[in-house]
């Protein structure tokens, strides 16, 4: 009897435990709430949303409201057409499992609601003691980013409570402020986080198991958009296309695992990422001559003063052995992982997913609002293939020491406000943001993805109407962006991407072209008019105003990677006028297009006239004159403009030649103003092109005008030797032109390695002066390098030596604005003073000759080495 009693008690205990577990499990069911809706509804993915009313306090004084208009870009009426509006601090109470982690998603549609002006809505949101949003304005966000709605996604750690409190509080800094929300999702999630390797400290890690996050980006690298309904483990995450964030001319190659390949989750839970993430990838390509010359790079905009977790997903389904594909991983120019080998990580198995977490802190310094992720083949490992691969990428912002995740609202510039107020037809019409691209999933201050929008846009662009215009219907999937990273919906006419960031002075100093004018100039972007392709996009030859030939650079419509360059180019070139700087005529920003219009440069780039296969062989005198012209342009940037301007991407593809062979420096997309003369440098993320990059700038991340001098030194040796800055096909000691040329110069063997077409045609004293100048430019330390003015003086001297070896006669003008006698007797200061007329805006040298060459060579923007 006693034994039976124990058995009975045991059975009852099991029953109670089961019921308790069942009850606890029922509390962890997903909560998907349509706020302000009486009965809920079903969204476009077939998910059912319930009313939020039962989770509010009985004393609730909130208001249910319905949007007065439905933007066509909304994916469905539920949950966006109804809103819960709070005029005072109000809290939701949700039942949760005290030991579980949760996704929290907040949906906002800043439309017009009866009796409420959504532009007055400023509020904070606190969940479980974590500040998610502070002084948040969905209206400003939509206006600045040209979006219709936004979704913010957060991951909340174990709450240690069976109730989650989410508080909406109108700001006390604005009269009549209120809070609102259209949809709330509380989704239980498995434990997906443990620790992350600290970038720069490979032997240390960050414990992130108990951290709170905001999802900034979630990308299916090399693959298509994955909707919430196709996510693994019912987590309803959205995975977006990565192509909008790729930087540089090289996008790598994408691939998909064959249907007969089975992806095997071994030690990685399926909840980490869906199968479709691991079945697609982006790699650098099979040609080592290409892959060794660039980094496969993604750039993201983020909030400063936060730690970020970068999660990288890998699955090697193409190769089978260790050391076949080994690569280095860089985050913000720091080595996160040297010699990464996916097969080795998967313990020698193929088609096995693995993921790696890295943590990095982003400081609040100029230029630090970006997060760079880059891959490059690991040379030291000597792999079978010089390649790299990535399948998925996620970026999470970690709450700070004050339990804060809130970032600032995007800013709307005065120019943008003026455009919206005046409804300028040249730009986006007033309130056009309501018709804009859908606002983003889980953004902080950064773009969260262009999703299938890229695919849809490309598909739409193929469906041309008979008159050459595009279909006016489109369905966009969410993104969330900073002021640089939004895109306008195809139904909008006018500027949207970054006119907000272009100053009114810049806009007024150059011409705004309508898209119709650009289409007419290029015969509707006829492929026969393509004269070059670069990282920004294709370059077309065009004709405007009847007979004016121009070069029209059009951004890649499937990529946002050139937005920063677009803005910087307009800001810089609109204020600069010089004979040796390429002239920006105007720009166009309409229907998601970013287009720059320049003077047409009939003879293309310097580079294409140096290497094997070039159409025209440049004489030594021509090469000297071109170098002198480029040096004048750079000298003007460094000393003649209102502020010191550092080009940051000097190379032979950025020195263009007009129909009279006048050199002009181009491509100011990476340029920086500064430095403050008291400081002497600009602290900035390293950008530039491999082979030309200043090693001191790379080491110290401190940019000075001497960084341009170093790059120009590489250009000088490139002109002399007629070979690329980097050539991996050569022996190791010759791969880098800078290293090899310096070695030859110091051994006295440089003359034996110059361009064969120049041998015997260069005066020995001229060659000595030229090579010594180039050598000084490549000094390891910037302080030891000459100024660009010194370089210019020496090149002019070298030209005088070439033309007048005995120094007794007056040299020809050689395209210079200066005439002089006995150049060798002229002191340096007098020489620079004679160049003063080239250092001011509006000088006689500012005029650009109109091209009349109907057989001009191409204006090439093809870049083989790209460091962006």
C-alpha cells in the first residue's frame, strides 16, 4: 500500500509537471497583433493577426484609428491600415516564458490619421527595461528615406519574468506629441547566440548570450529574397539580397548548389538560417589574376558608439578538401580571421553549414558611420584556388551600458525640405515619400536590405512599353536606410535617393537633367552608346542641347553601392573649376536613377594608352605633359581650393584625356576635405585602390595630401614602365609596381625595365629627374615625400631637360600656361608663384575646350584594381 501510494504520487507529479510545461509552452506562442484593429485580419503572406486590445490595461485611453489612404506599396492592408495611437504613456503586457529569448518587431506606417497630424508624432519605446527607440519620428524617417513604412526588429534576452512590458511614451519635448504603432510581433526564438570573437583581439571573445540586439541587416548572400514564410523554425525572418551593399567594380560571381547536393546540418541547428541561405553563395571567381587584385567588399551604414555583431554564414558545396579555398576576413580594415577555410571548419566535410560571429565597436568619428566587411584570398596559405566565399551575412547592434539601442532619426536637409514644400517638378513632389519604396525591416540607422526589390526592378525594367518608357506598376519589398540608402519607387518622378544630402549650393552650381533628357541624349540608354563600365555603373556617350557631346555615367539600377560616391562627386565637382579637373555639367536623380553628366573626354583614360593592345602609342613628351597636367590638377586640389581636398583614388584610370590630349583628374567619389591644419590629417576608414594605396595611410588610418602624392608616384612609374600597378602573374618580387620600381631604381636597373617603346628616346638627365621624383613620392613616411607642388616643379624641369638638354633655349609651351627661359636657374618659389593663376576658381585656365573629334576613343571607366 505504501509503495502504491508513492507510485500514485509520482504519477500525479508527472501529470502536474506536464500540465505546467504545457501551460508554459502555450505562453510562448507567437503573438502577432494588428494594432487598433477590432477583429484582426490576414496579411499578404496568409498570416493571421489578432487584435491588440486585450493586452492593454483596463484604464487604457488610447485611440484606434484608420489610415485615410493606402499607399500602393503596402504589401497588405493588415496590419498597416489601422493604428493604435497613444496621447499619454501606455504599456502593453504580454505573457512570455521567463527563460526564453524573443524577437520583437514593431511596424510603423506614418500615414494621415483622422484628428492626428503624424508629423507631430515623437515618442520612445521601452521593452523589458531596454530603450528601443527614443524621440523617434516615423514621419521624418519616411520623409528622409522616401519610404512608406518601416519595421524595426529587436532580439530581447531572457526576461527573468513571465510578462513583457512594452511602453509607448509621447515625447515631452514637443507640444501635442503622440505615439503610434500599427503592428507588434512577439516571436519566441531559440538561443541563437553564444560568444563572438573580438576583431583585433583574436584571443578574446565577447559574451553575447545575454545581450539585447537590434537587427540591422540580414542578407542571403548570392541568393534571392527569402520571405518570412520560408524562414526556418517558424522564426519569420526576412532574408534580403546582398547586391545593394557590394562595393567596387568587382561583384564576384554567384552560384547555387546543384539539386543533387544535400545540405547537412551537423553541429549547426536549422534555426540558425534556412536551407536556401546555404544553397546559394557569392565567391570572387576562378581567375587569380582578377581575384588577387580586389577585395570582395560589403559596406553598411550604422550608428556610431555601439558594438556590432557580424554573423557570417558559410557552406562549401563546390570544393571537397581543406586548403582548396582559403581566405582572409576583414571587418573595418581589421583582420577578423586570417586563413579561413570552410571545409576545415566543417571538419573536412562538404555541404555542411557553419557560421562565425565577430564583434567590433564603431567609434563616433568622421567617416565612422560605416561598417565594412571584406574577403580576400589568403596568399600565405598557398591554397589551390585564390578565392573566397560567403553564403549569408547578419549584422546586429548590441545595446550599450545604459541598456539603450536607440539611434538618431535621419536628417532632412534644407534642400530636401524646400523641394517638398515647393513641389519642385525637378525633384520628388511634395509628400512623395508616401509613395516611396517600402520602409525597412529591422533597421537602426542603416539599410536593412533591398530584398527582392532588386529582382523585381530588373524584371520590371525588362518589360518596356512600346515608347521606351517603363511599366509603372511595381511591388517593392522592405528596406530600411540611412539618408544615403533609400530608393524611390518607380511611380515617383523626381529626386529621392540623396538629394536630401546634396547642398543647395552644389545643386545650384550644376545643371539638373530630367530623365527624359538623359534618355534622349543616350537614345534610351542604347547599348551601342556604352563607352565604359565601372563600379558605379555604365558610361554612355551622349549629345545634349543639339550638339554638345557628354559622358553620362549611370548608376547600376540594381545596386545602392554608389550613393555616397554620387553625393560626393556632386558636392566636390560643382564647386571646382580647373583646366585639369574633369568638369561636371550636371546630374539626374529620378525614378531610382542616379546619373552624372560630364564633359566628354575624347581619348579616354591614361591607362588605356599605356598597356599592350592600346590603339595609340604615347610619346615620352606626351606622357610628361599628361603627368604635368594631372599634377597641376592635384596641386590645385591640395592648395588652391577653399579647403584642402584629398582625392584618395589617384590612378591612371582616373586621369582622363580630352581630344587635345589635355589631362584631367576625375572620379571624386572617395575625396575628402581637410585636414584641419592644426591636426595635419583626417582620421578615416581606409579607401582607395590596391597597388596605389599609401602604406602609411593603411597602417595609421590617417589621411593627408601626401597619400595622393604616394599614389601619384605609382602613376609616374606606371607611365614610365607601361605595366599595371599590380600584376599577380609576375614573380612575387615584381607583383607590386611600387616595390619593384623602387628596387630597380636603387639598383640602378630601372632604365633596363622601362617601356620598350621608350628606350633610347628619353634624355638621360630627364629620366634621372623623373625617376628620382617618382622615388621620392613613394617614401614610406609621408613627411619624407615631396608636396604636389614640388612634384609639379620637378616634372616641368624634367620636360625642359627633355626638350632642351643644354638649357640654352626657350622651351616650347607644351600645353602649359607658363613660358620661361633658363628653367634650371628658376627658384622653386618663383615657379610656384607662376602657377598661381591655376589655383583659383574662374581663371583663364578653367575653360574646357569643346570636343570636335568624331572618331574619339572610348571614355573608359573599367577599373581592374578597386579598393572600395
